[in-house]
C-alpha cells in the first residue's frame, strides 16, 4: 500500500543530505538518520509551495500479517 503521489523516504533521500531532508520535512537531522536506518514504511509527498510531508504506514492490530479466523 502506498500514498498517492508519494515516494519512499529512501528514494526522496537520494542526492540530498540528511540536513536537507530534515529541513524539508520539519524534523531534526537525528530523526532523519533514524528513519533511514529503520525498516519503517515512510513515504514523502510534495505539497504546494515546494513543501514536503512524510507519512508512516503501519498495520493495525496484534497480528496483522495473519488472516482473521473465519
């Protein structure tokens, strides 16, 4: 699953420094470092005025990978 018109954070980071990413997303450089090292499902999309917004997608529930019992 992905957010429409968004790209994975790792793709957004290509060719940018962690400081540049931090400024674009309004977070600290340390936060960017942790996000890039993690296996979190983070997506970035462009907003009006050259701004960017990041989203994290994660499953809900205790065992989301297992199908529900019928």
